[in-house]
């Protein structure tokens, strides 16, 4: 009789080059989309209306890119981050084939780096995760790195190996569905007249609205993504822990901030890349999330005169409006900042 | 660099005759239906079972009329009522083509009246809103009037213009899907033997059951409808406001009351019209909603011997059962009354 | 004018042999599946992925068996247990045809036993409930017995009649879809290498994780199933009752425990039978649910070399981890035990 319960991988269980096929492939459905709408209230027309998506050359409304991210991310949790101390960062997140209701996503990860911490108790694991649809097309790939506990601190440190990661996804690697065209883009239905041309590098946009998180909401979301990290669900365990509270999944805040950013960036209709991101401070139920954006970069896209890309810093704050644009003090995040996300979005020109 | 955030229209921004095409067309899905079921527990067989709907001549289960109302209403909020002080009333709400999962609803509104209040700080805006499906057929139209803040109180008052609105939708304008027939209506599956013939004008029905509202529930609902009114979502802002609480969207109470009314009106299978309605008192999370109905009128429908119409006053109360039928005292609503809805429903004869 | 509200059946309203066709047939959809995923976080690959299900010979992902149970159970509540004091037990629960999104389930029950209690105020009602799909195939049948109030204690006791119920569903009556085959079963995607062969009778498995229940969650779940038992929804009524709290639907705990059991029983991909079950103690919002399993029996299945059956005792506890395997003391359940479910599952051999 052996133990049947999987307690997750520890730092010493990972090897550079190791490939992990994650469990629980997932067919995304209109039900997931409705649940996502109820959780965050997204209003981007391309994801909300089959007719609007068809007017842009797509067969029907694609599934929100950030929902695709959560579905892929969630599958990696049991193997990668069940014993994580912290989710340290993201790099080179690239969205590929659009995902439609009915598509089935499978996820695999490759360990691309390992670095034991000097305390000998934890280490940093770098993984490159790839989500593919049922046709084998990549829908999303990204690297993340997490600090993971060692189970046996006596185990020797692995050879240190840290992958080289770009600050941002190069424009040449951004992917737009080839069928997509914007001649018939209806700015009334999209909710704003503002195009790529209207934004300037350095401009900051306060997204004004706030959204208070309830315990039931983040739990529903995190389970929807089949993300099993226990810090989100178990109040008895939380009572014995550092925060005394269930922690809100960082991705829940990404979705809230992205949906709040509609007011000011209504035509940033597609996330092309996640260049980087930090969950700057923990979020708990009862916190009210606000957001602002800063335009970091404007890029034309190769062979596309109808669409341009904005590289955007999306900052979420908790419990105080974002209109004074809090960020960092001396390299350290302001206490009100909970998310610092660097992403690239497509807008009509 | 101009402000990118839309803060909503103020009273002085509206003109009589102005047409507003609202953003965010919405494809309704089985996911929305499931979410609606989870939120309210509706049991009307025609909306719950494709087979039951087919037995009545429809291609499949139509989407609950009140859910259609919320989807249309939600789209009007960013343009009409973001700066509203109060949602004052509804008139001449008429349901048209049935809506099925897969249909896409777009909404436009025409300003039909304006009346500045004597305080000079607010005014009443009348809008006629029309939701259409992807074929251009009207699925719902209604007039509502809201009290909206002026931004600049110095702006002169517009010429006063108040539309003439009927007390109720005339029987001749009620719409039943032509394909619908009730020969095979299965009263066991519908949950009651009571027909149109069994109800009498003046009769009052206590719907007995109560439903306590949770903060997460009304937020999920209101976001599902892409209704962006900030009073429902932002506790930090609420702390600085009059109620210190997030306000429950009035439509959430309509749905709760309509679903509670199944016990007593199980065969009122279709809402034909919303004749009028008031959100008599505010509702907050933690409130328990009860409901009673009063039969106001019985009408035969032209050319239909199988279906009759009841005009019903649906009253919702909070925190005390509705069995003593609280309503008004000297023209003022009883403190326990939160909804006074005058609607017309179809029942088998 | 007669009373229009149905207050449910009382003990004296039931007759042995009586057949009740329950109201509200239900078309199950992808929306229900997504809501179920958000509520419990199930990870069984067969229910999560159409592709995985196809690799096993099914046309697409079947709907989780426990969700089917809730949908059938919910329909029986208005007729059977609205006036129930307690849900006493289940026997001979057998799953039949798999259910897919788009199928419509109708439910009928036959009263198979009646036994008035010696206090003269209550009695036990035994019902055999059968859920069928739109083709008339049985998807689930089970017997349950509930203690129901008498309305009129003066009414004479009915002739006592108690059905003979088996301790478990015999192996010969377990049903697997004929098309199902496991040659291509992908253990990586399923989340575990453990097969039927790896489990031993008497073995106990601590499922480790805990899940804290929120008020909004169990209400959303119970309404999704169209279960109308008022103890779950009405805090004003609860304030006047024994527990002062809304009671969590017992089936909600079954789903939580079943989903927690994935960690340790990931390949127990299908529930074949519910042999018996008790809701040992009440559960309330705020409780954290843990679970453990005990293998009661191993059985080969007739004519199947690829699949074996495990009879499993699934025990859920509240507010303390299940690793010390609490159960009964002198025939009485430990205070921490909330569910004792005896079921049979299929696993690859």
C-alpha cells in the first residue's frame, strides 16, 4: 500500500529539460465564457458578440485571451506551483491561434531553469508552458518562474541555470489571426471612437471604476480554471498561516484590471503578448480593485495598416482609487499596488 | 493628450430625438441561461426544457424574458444612467421575437423627453430603448425615465418635453410567437394545474418562499448583464456614500420575485409586457426577498383560444414575509416593499 | 378563489404505489457544466475534455455523474421533501445512459414505502426516483427515504410498508456505456498512473485538500439544480429555526468531497452506483470541507478486462483535516463527519 495522494513537486524534483504533460485537458465552452462575464463584466465587443466577430472576419466570438491564460495556467499548478512560496514573474507570453467555444486545450511545460536560493530551503524554477488546441496549434506560451520549497534541505543544489528572457515580446513575434480585418470595425458597438493613433507614449489613463472582491467570486473563478493552489480555498489552513486569510489568485486581479481598463481602452480588443508581470502585494476578499494604464510603447505591426500595437503597463491598486497613479518608491511597490502587468494589445488604427 | 475615460452623460448632454447606439452587442448563450438559473432558480418549464418548448411549437427553449430585459437594460447603462440619481419608472415594455441561445442582441435608445428639476441640479431623461436580434427583429422595447445629475448647473434648462405614456400595454400590442400553441401543454411537467381561468381579478397570492441575497450573487448577476453602474460594485465608494453599502441592481430583485412567483403562478409561462414598475426601496446584500402577486386584469388575446393574459402586480418585500400583502400607506410605499412591478403574462386557458 | 400556492406534500398525502411525475424537465447544457466546474473544481479528464472522452469511444465529454444526480434529485424536492425533517438515506442508486449537454432529463418517483413514527407527528416516506433522458433511457434511479411532517396529526397511520433495499448495488447491475473502451486512456492527461490494480481493500486515502464553503456558493449550486428546499435560502426563516443558519444542501458536500477525492482517486473516472449515504451532521457556510476514502471492495466487471470497480466509502469532514480518518464512535458519527457516502466507481485496470 503506497501513498495515493500527490503532494506536488518540490524544488529537488525538477530537472532542466524535464517535460511535464499536465493533467486535465479542457474543452472551453460558452458556459466558461458566461461564467467569466459574470465574474468580471468584460465588454470588449469582439468577445461578446458573434456578429461583431464575424464582421471582423472571424467565424464567431473568440474566447477572451485572459481567460485562455487562466485555463492554461491552472493546469500547470498541480505540477509546478503546489509547493510554491511565490509566483515571481512572467515573460514572453505570446497568444497564438484564437480559441473558440468547443476547442480543447492541453498544456505541457518544460523546465528551463533552476536556481537554489542561498538559504538552501527554496529555489527558483523556470518553466516554459505551452497550451495547444485540439489541432496542435499553440494558443498561448509563456515562461514563468516560481519560488518552490525544498522538501529535503539536505539534497544538493542543482547546477544553476537561468534562461535568458526578453524584456518584451518582439513585434515580429506578435500574432494576429490572419483572417482578422478591421474595415468594418463598428466604433459605436465597440464603445469608443479612440484608435491606436489617439494614444501617446507616456500617457496614463485612470480607469476610474472600482470592483470589490467577494470570497465566493475568487473561489468560483479559481476553480473554473481548475487551479488547485490550496491557499485560495482553505480557511482552516489560512488561519494557521501568515495572512490568516485565503489569498486571491493573482490572475483574478489581472482579469479585474483588464476589464476595468475597458473604460479608456475599449478598442484594445486583443491581448497579443504578456511581456512581464508581478503580483506586487497580496489581495484578499473585501479588497476593492482599481486600475490605471500607462502607454509604454507604440508599434506598427508588419504588413498591417489596419491594426497597431500598444505596449501597456496595467497597474491595479487596492482600496484606493488609481487616479494618483501609485507605482514604486525606491524600487519597492507602493502598498496599494497589487498588480504590475506589462502587456501588448492590438487596436484599430 | 485628451481624457480617455468616459464618465457618462450628464443631463445637459441629452437632446430630445437623439439616438444612441449602445456598445457591446451580446450573443446570448446556454452559459448565460445556466448562470441565470444558478442566480434565481427559475422553474418555468418552457425555459428549462428544449423538449417542453418543442411540444409547444418552438424550436427549442427560449431564453427567460426577464434575462432578455436585463441584457438590453445593461447595455443602456453606460450611456443613460451612469450619472443617474434614481431609476424612476418603466412604461410600455413589450417583448417581441423570442430569444434563443446563439442570438445576438444589439440595443439602441432614443431620447423621448427631458425635464429639468426645479432645483436646477438634476433632470429627468426619458428614453425609448429597443433591443433587436441579429435579424433585425425587435426582442424588447420599453421606455424608462431616470433622474440624472447635471455636470454644469449653469447650463440652461432644455425645453421641457414629456412623452405621453400608457398606463399599460394594450392587449392588441401584446406579442406571442406565432408558432406557439398549447394543445400539448403538460401541466404535470409545468408544475401546476391552474390555468388562466382559475385566477380572478383582485385575487392576491402569497408566494411564500424567501431568498436571501449575497453580495457575490448580485455582483455576478449585474456583471453578467454588463451593467456597469458603479453603485453595485465599489465598497470603497459606497463607504463614502449615503447607504454605506453596495446597492443591489433593481433588476436582480425583479428576477428573484418573478422566480419566487412560480409557486402560485407556475403557468404564467411568458412575460408579454412590462406595464410599469418602481424600485420602491433600496435592497442590499443580506436582505431576504419575498413576493406576492395581485391579479389586476384578465384579458383574452386576439385570435387565441388557447392562451389568456393576466395583468399582474408583483410586489417584492424585504426581510418580512409577504403574506400580509404590504403595499402603500397614503401614497407612500411600506418600508418593506422593494419592488412594485406591473406586468402582463400569458397563461394557458 | 382557492389557494394557489403549493405548500408541499405532508406524510398523510403519500400512498404506497403512488406515482409522481415531477415538474420542470431540464435540458442540461455546457453552461451547467461550467457552473459545476466553478462550484467544485472537478478535474476528471473524461468530463473536462471532449477530446479525452472521444479517445475512450464516447461522442463527447459526458456530464459529471454527480451533477446528474443533483439535477434528478432537485426535481423531486417540491413533491417529496418540502416538508421533510431529515433526508435519512439513499439506496440502490444506479447510473444508466451517459448524459451529454443538450439532453433533457425528466424525473418521476414512485412511493415504495411508508412508516409513521411512534410520535405520531412524522413518518418516513420511501421513494424510488427515476430520471430519464429525451429518448426514454434511464440515466439514474435511486431510492431515498425522508422523514416528513404530518400536517394533521389526527389522521390515522397508514399501513406500515418498508421496501427491502440492498446494502449495495450488485456488480451485475452496474452499467458502463457499451461504447466506452480504455485502450487509449492517457494516464498523464488523467492526472495519475494509479489503476484499479493499485488499490487494496481496507486502504484509506486522505485527500489532503480543504475547501471553505461560502453562502453564495451553496445557494448558486442549489438553485442550479432547481432544488427548492427553503432551508437553504431564507435567512429570516433560519433565524427563527433550530440552527439560526441556512443549511447547506447535502448534495453540495457530496460534490465537494468527490472533487477533493481526485487527489488520490484521479482515475475513478465514473460513478457507477450510490450504494448508500448519510448526511451525518449539518454543514453551514464558513465550514471547510475535507475528505478521505476507504476502499471497501474490489470487483471485476462482467465481460470487461479493461475496467474494474471499486466500492468506496467517501467520508467528508468539516473544519478539521481528514488525515486521522474520523468516522463513528459507538455507532454515532464523530462530530466532524458531515458525509458518509458508499459508492462504486469505475477505474482502468
